[in-house]
C-alpha cells in the first residue's frame, strides 16, 4: 500500500509549489461541499424586510457583521438575503466540524484554501497564478497579495459570507483576512455571521464608517413579526398574548419558533404559550446544549448560581460563588452573546428563558443550594451601598428568612412602603407568604401593617402591642422600629376615630426622628407624610377642622407651618410615587373639610388635585381617590347636577369593592353624600330605610369618639326625610340630636325646623303650641342670632342661613326683608353655582323668584322652573335658553380663556397637559354651541358663566 500510493502523512507535507491549483485541500482531502452551500430556508421561515433592507444598505461598506446569540436567526437572515441577490455570493461556513485530523483548529492555510474554493464555486474566476496554499498551517504572503490585487481590479465587488465566524479563533487568519479586505478596496465585501466579536480591528472600521452592524437587539422579533411567524405555524393569538410571549423570549427567534412548534401540538396553544415551563421544552434542550454546556465547568457553576438573580453586579456574583473572577467571566459571556446582557453601570442580567432554565437546572443538580444562594444575596445586598431594598426583600423571602426580611424593611424605615409606592402590591404579596411560625418584633410590625391596611384595627393593634413588648426598652438601636410603631399607632387611631391617640403617636415620632439617621428620613419621606395624613384624618373625624387642616396641608405639601412636633422639619416637596398616597389622601381630606364648610369651589379644586395624583402615579390607592370622588359627588348634589353625582358615587362604590380600607371619615362621607343625593331625587323613603339598617354614620365601624359633623349630617338627612314623608314631629325630634358643637348644621336645621313648624302650627289647636312655633320663627326673622356658622363658612352654608332667615321673614309678613335676603343668597350662590338650597326651599320662594329683580339674578345659572312642579307661576318674560352645565374644570379653562391665556399657559396654570386643555375646550365649545374661543367667552358672559 505504501508503494502503490501516497500516505496521508506524505499528502500533508508542504508542496514544493504553493501556487498550484489542486483539486483537494492542503491535506489532500476532497473539499467538504456542505461548507459552501447556502442553508435552505424552512417552510415556516419569515422574511423580515427591515433586516434584508439593512443588509442591502450594508453592501456599501466593505465589512458587515451580523452578531447575535445562538438561535437569533443570523444565518437564515443572511441566507434569505443572498437568495435575493442577482450577483454571485461566495458562502463559507467556518464551523460545523473539524477540518483537521487532530483536535487543533485549522490553520490559516486551510481557511484560505476553503475560501478560495468558495470563490471558484460561486463562479468568480481567479487567475491561475493565485494558486492555493499547500500548507494547512500557513498562507504565503504573496498569495494574499495577488488575491487582494486581483479583487481590487474588479468592476463589481465580490461578496463573501463567512458563517459561524465565531469558531475562528486563530489571530493569524483574522489578521490576513483584514489585510486582504483592506488591500482589495472596493473589490471585496465581507459579511461575517458570528456569535462573538471577531478578532478583526473593528474599531478602525467603525471610525472610518466602513462597518455595518446588525446585532441582537435588531435581530429580535417585534410583536408584529412574531404575530406573522405564529401565523406561519398555524396560530392566531390576541395581540396581548403575542406581546407577552415576545417579552418572555425577548424576541429571540429560536425561542419563538420552538415555542410555536410545541404549542401547535397542544390543545390550547394560547394557554400553553402563556404558562409553558421553559425547563420542560426543546428551548431548554437548545440553551443547555448551545450555551451552557459549551462553557467550562467553572463558568457553568457561575451561571447556575447567577440564575437566582434578576439583575446583578460582578461583586454580587462573587458573593454567591466565593470566587473573584465574575467581572472577567461575565464580560466574556456577554462578548460571546451567551445570553448575558450588559446593562451598563456594572450591572448584568440573564435572558428570561435562560434564567428560568438555569434555576430549574440548579434545583435538579443541587436542590439545597438555592435557598442558601438567596440568603447570601439578601445579606450582601442589605450590607452593600449598591444593593436595593426591594432586591434584599425578594431574596430574603425566597430564602424564607423572615426575621431578616422583615427586619430589613423596618430597619430601612420602609414600613410605609407597604401602604404607598409603585411596589406596594409586590411587597404585600411578598409578605403574604410569611408563615404563622415566623417570629420577632419586625415580623410583628409587618403583620400589624398588613392587618391595618385591611382596616382590621383589632388584629393590627394586637400585633403592634406584641412588637412593642418584644422591642423592650432599648430605643437607641431600634429607633426605626419604634418610629414604625408610631406610624402604625397613628393609622390604628385613624381607623378607630381616636384623635388624641393619633396626636400622641405624632409626638412620639417627633422625638424619635432625632435618633434616626438623616439619610433614612430623606430616603423615606412617605413615613411622616403618611403619619400626618392619619393624624389629620383622625382630627377630621372628631370635627377638629383647624387641627385637621394643618396636618393635612402638610401631608399634601401645601403648607410650611408645623402641624405637630413630628412634622416640624418636614419640607414642602412635590409628590413622588412614594408620597403619592398621603398626598392624595390629604387632599381628599382637605376637600371634605371645604365641602363641610360650604366652600364648593375650593372643595372641587382639592378633590380634582387629589384625583390628579391618582392619574399621575397609577391605580387608585387607599382612601384619597375615593374620598375625592365623594366630595365631587357632594358638590354636584349642591349644584343640582344629580346625574354627575350618581356617576361619581357609582365609581366610588366600584373602587370600594376592590378592597380599600374602611376608614370612618370616608364611610361617613359616603353615607352623607348618598343621603343628600337621595333626598334631592325625592327618595326620602330610601334614606329612612338606609338609616334604619345602619343608623351610625361610620357604617358600623367602632370608633373611640363621636363625630359631630357625621352625627349631625345623619340627623339632618333623617329629619329632612321624615319631613318629606309627612312626619314633622319626628323631624323636629331628630333636630334636637344635632350636636351643639357642629355649628355648620344650624342653618340647614333651621330651614327644616321652619318647614316642620309650619305644618305643626297649622294642625295645632292650642295657643301654646302655636306660640312655640311662632316664637322660633319670629326670633329667626328678627336677627338670625340662632344661626351660628363657622368663621369662614362658604356659600354652601351661608346661602342656607340667608334662605332660612328669608323664610322666617316671609312667614311674619316682612316681604321686603325676605326679598332682600333671597337677593343676598342669590349673589352668594351664583359664583359657586349653589342651586340645591333654592330647589329644596319649598313653595314659599317661588313667588319671590318670579319677581323682576330676583328673576334677573337667577338668569343663566338658576332656572326656578327646573324645580317647580307643573302649574307653578311663571314670569311674563321667558327665561334665557338653558346652557348645558359646564364641569368645574371646564369653567376653570373658560375663565383663563377669558384672560387671553394660550393653551400652554392654561395647562401650566392648571398643572395639566395641553392635550387635556384641548379636550376641555372641545367640550366647552360643544356645550356653548360655538366653534371659536372669542365666541365661547362672549356666550359665557351672556349666560353669566364668568
């Protein structure tokens, strides 16, 4: 055999003539033709025009790099592009098997032999003198020079695709390839398909503008492309399902295709794609084989440990591995596109599917290691300046180290984050997994907070007292915990209507804040904002409106004066996600105080400001948005906008059904506004039935102190309902229960009593009974001294007081005084559109409103015929056309329009977006039946809307 033929070793000897054109590679073996074949496209392949167009543009630069992870669709993309080109393209797959008989990488001579053969097979003629390397380990420089010179003379450039170029790690071949590419000039266009950064000097090509790059982010499928790909697999899914799949796979081509293939075999593809376990699919097989198992054992161990993390730094990974090489390993994995993403700022993350698979693989290999890794991560994050509290808590909970996890929350002064902030729901869910046997003062505090957030005051206080007992007397090291106790004490006092306890908690907090690091106070402004909101609400319940307004103003960030010792250093700051709830809550409370004081415009502004916080920072929070809507409903009732009031109440009821806490102020406000709306609709029986079912203003809540305004408003509603039902004695009896320390109710009580006395006097036969009724009327008509209104009562109260005195004057025959008082009431009511008192005044007022002077005052905003029954007297002059009611915000926009402010100026003044202003303007134009700004202002003035 040795004599009859040349041995393999002899064939591998360098040829004497390196420029011959052999029919075999430098080893004397036939060329592997599969390396020159352009891959076939599968039937389900989706052509993506945006990427092929990018490759068309790339033909203008000498070097194009398509760089992405395994399965990103790089090769098929370029193959599709090649298939659409008219000119020949040389294709060479540099991976996919060894070209040597040993384990070493092929040398430069072998690569050049294959590349030259690819050119010939593509139909690109090469001069005979170029030849072919005879030595697999080297390429003669002259050959490279002649090749570059020949390519440089071509009129049309030659395109060469080198697929799987990441398999080429010989720097000699890379250097030679860069030489030929540079010397060939416009004659060569090189396309590299690779998973990693090639060894070429890319920085030079970038600087010269001679490199086109298509990377993983561009290769990722968009939701539109994913929809088309799934349709090619016979599936049509809703857009939301497709977006969820794209988010989970990050648009990774192989992940989408493999998931689609598996889902096609499932009876419910949509459910499968939503819930499939990545570790039990061909996706796992692909990633384990193509990514994990290609790494060294040390790198595999690092990836498995890092799999328990979402985002991580090299230092954190070192804490999990006990090594010090994470920075270099992670950088290399990112460079290799091994599903490790560099987020910048020394932060990395794994591809979501890869992370899922790594976690499952870790549980399989080392089932006891995962909790320990979470514990290490939690402790490292808690002790590191680079760690976040949220990550610390997540890992602590995953390690089931509840004492540490709750302690981290409390020690960080972040107990308020269980009530407010964008992560509130996540934290609530996280601590919901805490088992009953978890113990410790911090654990008890978290349990207390969770119970109080559900308005379970009894259980919350039980846990709070246990936490205080366990904390003992050591205040030096547990100031944050004791400050957390004060916050929860204030919330419990709010829920139980105990303003003195709330104030005491605030004083305690003021003393403790000196012992807490200033850094923590700055990081958690929500704690004192929440505490002030609770203190203010507790005072509001008790009718201490001055104290309530002070505390709530500070919680809302609208005042600088101290509310309590606890708040003396709290600055006025704009709302943030963390302070959104207390700001929203406090503005709702301020709106309620204004409403109860009869200041409808101010109540509306504060309520709308509260809702704007909700709109800005996400879904509805605890009480603020509900209370704001209740106030707006109450204002709408006073303005006789009953449909609007009902809509707002329905919205509030829907929000309440989703679990806001049963705050006594909110519940009392709901009962009062609902009763007023029912009375305005003439549904007195429904009011009586509701009060018989639940006579307390707090909707069944046990409170430590009474609420004069809640008790008084309930008594007034009941009295008005009984009077409407024909029971004046019951009405008068209920009026006696109106608390004396609620002067705001005296005007309405006087009106109800006058109406009741009129009925009773007409039915009484004894002179004593008649005299008793007339005595009250005469006293009220004389000077109104019995009407004790708050110092700064608004028109919602003063109008009722004027009408009560006018009614008394009319009864005693003093028509001039009655007309004068009704005129004053109309003046006072007109600015804030207080209509309800006129509509509920009774028949005595209709003849007065029909007189010329009073009729003129009512034009444009108060039509007495809207409330008068059929057959009531009408004035000889028909009233002006009734303009559809404008909302409060629409009136705000209209007022600024009259001041010649631009859209942007109005938006800035009202703290809304220009688009919101435009929406209000369109509504104003429609309601006023105009199409221009000047016409809107003119028509508004005609109807006295300005």
